[in-house]
């Protein structure tokens, strides 16, 4: 389940890996609060569906996200899956 040998730059190029390699992070910036909130609502539903939840914060049009699997103490495939879904939701919301 722990991610090893995965090329994060290819899989999720807009995310950064923290220094200890146990978290990935990204800041999403939208045109306004409404778009940021719509993004968060889509992500929240998906996170519930897959039972994997982000550490995040919101300030007006920006959403800062960190992903890790706390129970594993490391990155897992669930983190990569959620990151990809969040990227797709951000694109969807930004296109409106």
C-alpha cells in the first residue's frame, strides 16, 4: 500500500513532496470563494466515498491541501488517488 518507486512528477506534477517524503502538498487557487467552496464540496464527497480525508485549509479563493495516510505513517496509493481526483475537481470547477 505504501508508495514506492512511483514517479510523483509524472503522476501528480503540481504536487510537492515534503522533506521526509511522507506528505504531498498543493495550493489550489480559484477565481473566488464560491469556486473554492465548490471544489471543497466535491472533494469532501469523494473523500467520504473512499474513506480517506485531506488535511486542508481555506482562505477566500485558496485551498491548501496536505495528503498523507496517518495510519501508515507514509504516503499510500490512496493519497495519490485523492490527489488526482482533487486535480480533476479543480479543473472542473475552474472551467465554469
